[in-house]
């Protein structure tokens, strides 16, 4: 029996050493990135913060799981039925009951603490963000104002606005803290960029504010995530994450064109070498309810 135990201990030690050697090759960030447990690769720094919480919550859950499975199999194997005699019957075990009430409470308290810490980090506002975008939602489109730049003619902030023909495009700089300030002109909408793993309701009042740091240049579809009426499902926009210098040039172009130019969004995007129209979504067809039922059924399958 002593020999069996020695072999078991030796195996554990070798396994532990191998694990340490394997993990030593990774930095903590590498390791966390591998241990995603299904968490999507978000395009913001905030999405990465939330990923860390998810990773370590999953590790904690698996640790508890392995322990519980271990105890179950141990009990099943070690206390197999040995005969017809009933095992000793006990009523309660006070220390054990305190233990299995106390330990889960400690676990949820720790998880709760980390959740609150991550949440307040993700929604925190810095004293001085790198730039700001005002998001105005209305039935059923979006307007994006850039308070960093004014139209020299009117002295209003430069802005772009979506229409039935054009998807509104929110341009933001990469690797910069962007403060979003949301207001609605009518009902409650919700600003949602799925690849940012972030969503925030847009109220007529109070104003909602949050900050995001985009970590990957690219085009990301944005949607309204609050049922706001007939064309709610078509209330799409696009976020274009560009370099900081392109972002500044975009604002300069908007200011040069002026808020009166209806085609300024496409022109300013072209000027900074970006596709002039949205690439992730398209404007909805406004005329579809005007058509005869027979026409509708032929294109929409009934
Ligand atoms: Cu909406």
C-alpha cells in the first residue's frame, strides 16, 4: 500500500511541475486570452476588462466543480455497498453544515465583489476623455454630434444624421477614450454595438454617459436594442474606428463642408480614405408598405 501511495504522490509532483513549466511560457495576459471560455473577442478595452472577470469566474466555477465531482466519485467508490447491513445512520453534523453554508457564501461574496469592481471600472468616467461624441436617437434613426469641432458658419457642433437613404456612421479614434453622451428626442432607445460587448439605454432624460476605448480599427454594426416602434428593427448605424489623425481630419472635413451639406458624411469619409457608405448594414426600404399585397408577397415570401 505504501508503494502505491509513493507512486501516486510522484505522479502528482511530476504533473504539477509539467503544468508550471507549460504555464511559465505564457504571460498572464496570454494565459487569460487563451482561457476565454467562449467569451467573444470584443473590440474595446472595456470588453477585455469584462473578459478577465469572465475568465476567472469560470476558473473558480471549474475549481469548485472539480472538487464536487471528486467528492462524488470518491464517495461512490469508497462507500460502495458492502452487504445487507445498513450503514451507520447519523442525523446531523454541525461543523460540516456550517462549512457548506459558509463556504458558498464566501464564494458568492468574492464573485460579487469582483463583479462590482469590474462594472464600476467599465462604466467609470475619466476626468478628461480624449474626445466626445453626442449620440441623439430618434424614431427611427441616429444623429452623431462631435463637440470637439464647430461648423464655422453656424457655430454649432459638426454632426451627421441618418436618413432613409443613408446609414449614420459614428467615426471614433482607435486607442482613445471616447465619452459618449446619449439623449433621445422621443422614446427610449438603446445604443448597442454588439462587437463592443456594450449596450446602454438612450433616454429623453436623464442623459446617459459612458466611455469606451476601441482597440481595433474597423467597421462595426450598431443597433437599437430597445423596442421603440414600427421601424425599431431597422434603426441601424455603423461605427467606424479609424486612427486618431484620420478622426481629426474627418472632423476638419465636416467643418469645412458645413452642416448644411447633406452629403457631408460620405464626402468626409472619402476624404480620409474610408468607404463613403456603411459596409455592415444598409438602409431600410421605406416604400414597402405602399406596394400592393401581391407585389409584397412576391418579394417577401408572403
Ligand atoms: Cu430605437
